[in-house]
C-alpha cells in the first residue's frame, strides 16, 4: 500500500514538472503584454517631431513615425496574463516607488532629446531609428532608475532576464522616432543614410523634464495624452 502511494506520488510530481515546463515554454513564446515606460514630452519636442516628419515624408510611410504623445523610454517589458499577475506587478512597483527620490537625489530629471542613431550597422537598411536622452547635469540618475527598477522586478519574479531578450540588467534607454514594424504598410526597412549624415538639419529635438514612470498595457490604446492605457503612474518629480 505504501509502495503504491509512493509510486502514485512520484507520478503526480513528475506530471506537475512536465505541466510546469510546458506552461513555461508557452510563456516564453508569447509576446509581452505590458511595458514600463517613462514618457518623454514637451511642446518643443512635439513641434520638432512634426518638422522631422515633414523632412522624412518622402523616405518612409508616415505611420512609421512615432506620435509625439507616445514618445517614451522603455524600462522593461512584462508578460502578465492574468489579473493576479497584473496586480502583482502593480504591487511591486508601488513597493519600489519609495526608492525613487533617493535614486534621483531629490532632483528632477531635466535633459534634452538629441542625436540620431540606428539599431543595426547598415544605414541603408534600417528598421528602427532613435534619439538619445541626455540629462542636463550629465549624471547617471536616469540610468540608475531604470536599472534598479528592472533589477527589482527580476527579484520579484516578474521578469526573467535569462529567457526574455527584451530585458537586460543594463537597460538601453532610447527614444524611438521611427519603427517600420508599427504598421504593415510600406517597406519593412528604409534608407537612413541622409538622416544620419552630418548635413542633416534636425538632430536636437528639445528639452524635457521626465515627470513620471508608468505601467502600460500593450493591448489597449486610448486617445489620451500618452496614447496607451496606463494601469499605474509613479511620480518622478
């Protein structure tokens, strides 16, 4: 009797391991559902992005240029498939929130959006073109905020740095201006040689103050200022 029970228990344990492995493999193959972002917005940046869109209109499909209200830095992407997982992410970020003033040394994140870069090494075949953020005080406070937030989420088990290529402990902070994947219309790459040349007239998009960090859903958009459904907002100033 005890031998049968032990064998039955071993079978259940083995089944549970196989089920967990199957679920984990399925999760890895799913696309992220949410992301943590820091909106980058100012009237000057919005105006200059409009000028930039006019300058590139003959090179790319207009839908490939980011809407000024959606400009942001991505801190992390998340796979949250249930209400419980979403609540766990919200809880973790609320727990992280008291650390923010210390990371930022109690000072606002003032800076500028300038310089143009690409994600690959072939300027004539580009999918993503982005601008860099530079803080006025030249500190690493913004990078520290992003890195420590991601590390906290990893510790909480909400992000798997080993299986999710979107998340790295050293967050690559960048503000995407053009992404050919944003719509199925038009070619999937474009020639950015002219944009990246020294003769290109618009490389400084203006100054900003980063005011908040948000947890957003990738699945729902609305017509509010940020363009994404925000589930949680943490103040940075």
